[in-house]
């Protein structure tokens, strides 16, 4: 058996498979997560137990866990997403602006054809252009 050690200040994920029926963390059944986190290690309690800094929504849970319940968090800078500031109105809506038309297609069904347009929006990335149906499908002849 291999020895697993963490140091104070490391970040870890917390295993949830044993608590799926007690705490669902917002999801049910097969979609409930196996690990949640990342949480910082505050101190080493014993050779195989660590105290974690848990958020307020998990205040019902004891904050000391066995090393088998933890998995190391490895940060990857490529997974960090930077979002531009979006102005949200008081009624919690915002306005999206189209920047460019990327592609046009026509989907032909039995009795009509539907024009599809791939649009690049202002607050979305280039790979995230959305296909939209153009209003008013014209019947095919």
C-alpha cells in the first residue's frame, strides 16, 4: 500500500460516493458528483487524517477526513476561463450583439427548407458560434 501525504495549504477534492443518499449536492442519481471541491487543507490531525476548510453550506459535516476520502487537486492554467464583463439590467437581462456571420446552410426537409446561420456573438468565443434558424422557412419547390 502506498503512503499518501498532503501538506498544509494543499488543495484536495473530497470523495462523495459514500454520501450520495444523504447529501446530493444539487444533483440526483447517476449525475451526482463523485468528488467535490477543491478545499484547502488547514492542518494534519493524525498520520492519515486532515482537517479541511469547508464552505458554509457544508457546515453540517465534520471537517476532518481520512486520507482515502481525499484526492489531490492539480491546478491547470489552461482550464481557467476569463469572462468579459457583461452589463446586466435591473430585470436580469442583457443584450447580445452579433459580430460576424460565420457560415450559412440550408437544411432541406420533405416539404420545406430551413436556412441556418452560424453567428459569432460578442461575449462568446470563436469556437462557440451558434447555429440559429432564420425566421420564415420557405417551402421548397
